[in-house]
C-alpha cells in the first residue's frame, strides 16, 4: 500500500467506526424509549409487581450509562482522527491555520 492511499484508508476506517457508533446510539435510544414507556405507562398495578418497575429503572440506568460511554468513545475517536489529520498536515508542511483547517475538513 502506498503512502498516498493510507490517509484514504484511515478516513474509511474512521467513517465505518463513526457509523457503528451512530448505529449503537440509535439502538440505545430505542431501548431507552421502550423502557421509559414501560415505566411510565406499564400495566404494573399490583404492589407485589412493583419489583418489576424497579428492575425497569435499573435497566434504564444501565442503558443511560452505556449510551454515555458510547458517546464518549465516539467523541474520542473523532478527536483522535482530527489530531491525526493535524499531524499529517503539519508533517506535510501545511503550517498556516488555514492549511490546517483545510486538512481537518478533508
């Protein structure tokens, strides 16, 4: 693989990773909405079954923590890609702020 194709491969890998994170976030949003609906509108009328509602709250907390972690991972992945683009631009001799901004947008 030549050096010229490496940035394209990195960009493709980053796009796939970003798409995977977006898909995970969409799935978590759906699960969060479903659990929230069950908590708010579920047919739990019996105090004995209130334990089920507590389990829903626990599941909701777990889903929210997981979503936060996925969002953090996605942000870190995006920042790493930006840093790599800046390093590549700097080593290529693009030292002006406009050159670096252009490298980031590519």
